[in-house]
């Protein structure tokens, strides 16, 4: 337990070359589950790393900043112990990317270590859903598409998926919606997403924001893929390519010294 929040640890069989901190997705309702644990196992096995997964407790009744506070409490406590030197890579998918980026914004303010690199997968970070992909892909994303007989204008509210978790917080508040943040001094970031995602614009906004802040960022849009495809169907050709890219990115951002935690 770190900062009052449960954190799962997974160590590789070999000597660890570094640490990965995982923020799982699932909106504000899905808890840590086998899909995220398998992703952690994949990272530990292929990157020879220790994976710490923040097991925050989501609930449909929770309102911002409940989950953000919990994740930041765990992040801060980890940074004062096993992550004290900042030599770790952090990864977040979907809403987990939101929690990750928000935690990094707060860590920067509090002079806590930032990760040596970030990985944001299928980011869900614009809670205002302002991007044009929500309209362009409204019939395409297998997870969130609406029937073609529906008119987007008539069902726009449904497609934008404004989360009740936002409560009364302005939807463009950068700590709730990191798409609107100033990313000054953020580490190198790998962004992956599917070309069919409703929230494709979120990833584009993240990339644009990082570049505008003078950061190094890579954006890889996988044509024909949907939200969290690499987690849900890891054996797809595109998923295998995505995971290979993730492994290589992590390896490139670990220090050269082997370590065991």
C-alpha cells in the first residue's frame, strides 16, 4: 500500500533493468482486472522490468478529483520510496492516461520526480470531447459507435460521453482534462491510438500540446484499429506491432545498469 492506495507489484524472472509504473484505464468504473494484469505481465516479461500497477478503487458514484487524488497519493508515495531517483517509465491507457498525465502535472508542481518517459495508449484526456473525431468516427469505433440510422446531431450528447465523474468541474480544467495542459518539462512520450477511435482527437491534442511545450513526442495512429485494441486483442498483427514499439521505447529509456527491486 502506497499513500493509502493498493499497488500491485510484478517482478520479472530475470534481473530487473528498470521499473514501469502502470495506470490502468476503464473510465471511473472499471477496476484492475485480468486484461490490465496481462498487460503488466507482458511488460515485465519482455522488458525485464518490475511493474507497479496502481490499483485505485473506481466507483460510478465518485466525482472528480476522487480517483485523481488517489492515484496521485500513490504516485507521490512511490516517488518517495522505490521511484525516488526518477528512473522509471510510466504507462497509462484510456482514462489511465488521464490519471497518469494529471499526476505528472501535480508532481511537477510539488517537485517530485517525473518518469524518464511516458507511454499514453488510446488516451481519454479531453473530458469535453471537443475533437472532431467524435463526429468523424461516430459510426466506426466498434466499442462506442452508434447505429448508422442515428443522426449525430440528435445523439451528440450520447457520443461525446461526457462522464458524470466530471461533476461541476470545468471540462477543460487541465487536471481533469490534460489535453488542455501546459506540458513544459515533460519527458519523452510515446502515444499510440487507433484510427477508428471516437477519442482519436484526444491523442492528437496530446501530441500537439507536447510539441507546443517543447517536448519530444511520437504519435502512432494504427489505421483500422479501435480503442484499446492492443490490450483487448494482443495477437492482432497491429497489436503485435504496437507492443513491439512499446518494448523498444521502454528499453531505450531505461538506464544501462541492471537493478532488482
